[in-house]
C-alpha cells in the first residue's frame, strides 16, 4: 500500500532538521571556590547551569618527595619545587587530596558548552582561576570575569 506524503520544500526540511530535531542541550559550568557558595548560587541560576566548587586551590608546589613527578625526581631543584636553573619556573602538582575534585570538574566540563570561572576577586581567586584554566584546558567559550563578591538581598526568590 502506498502512502501519500504532503509535499514540503527543502528549506522546510532543513529548518526542521537543524532547529528542532537536533537541538543540543546547552549547559554552562560555573566554578566557584567553596561548596557553600556553590549551593547558594545554584539556587539562583537556571537549571541549565551546573555549579561546582573547586574546594580552594587545585594545584600547589609539591608538599613532599612523593608528590614530585618521576620525570623530575633526579633534578637537583625538584625538592624545592622551583626550577632555579630555568628562570625559577615553578613545578605545580595536583595534591592527592584534590585529584577527585579535578576529575569531577573535568567530567562536568565535558558536559558544558560554556565555562564561567567565578572565583573571588582577590589574588587568591585569580590564582585559582589561572590554575583551573591550566588544568582543565577548556575548548569551549570561557568567561573568567564571573566574580561573585556577595549575593545581596535579591528581589526574587531562588528557582
């Protein structure tokens, strides 16, 4: 049995395919410093925003010999974590206590279409944002100016 289909234009089919059938859900990843800030901000942002906390600094100089990567262990300067032979280049490592946080942030970033680093507006916050950028290497649009200095009494309620 043959079925009759209405005639449609190629433009109409293109519109249906590109705009309606293949809609990719968009989400924005917002990274703040503390879990308390993450919980608070999460209440004010729409559901397509993923708010995560970096739990403070995610990289540091090696705290012990165990944290020095194997490729640097034989270097004279490795014990202090700063390459004094190469313009005092610091050797940053992800402490074991932060490895899980970094894995979770990388997983959240894979689901996002935009990244907002909303750390505090001080030197520490700038440092955390810089280290996050170095570790996560985002390939999506990024905004590092998303500073949340405080949440004033808002005229609207959390979502």
